[in-house]
């Protein structure tokens, strides 16, 4: 019962954060329901990686 309540709370929190950070909402609400609080760590890693991918890398230029 406690895990079910934690999962619902996690889904609500991830919904709010996904809306706030512009991430896919359905995916993170479902992850919150299935994984509970553990999905929060996955969300933060995914957001960080997406942010790093969006940055322009001008400091390293590969030459052949």
C-alpha cells in the first residue's frame, strides 16, 4: 500500500517537473507509476543528457 502511494506521489511530482522542464509528460508519468521514487534519478539524468546534447561544442574540433 505504501509503495502504491509513493508511486502516485512520484507520478504527480514527475508530471510537474516534466511540464516545467519541457520533457515528454506521458513517458515520465508512466515511469513514476512503475518505478516510484527511483524514476526521479532517471529523470534528472535524462534531463542533464538532453541539456548537454543541446549545447554547442565549439571547444573541440576534430580534424582528419
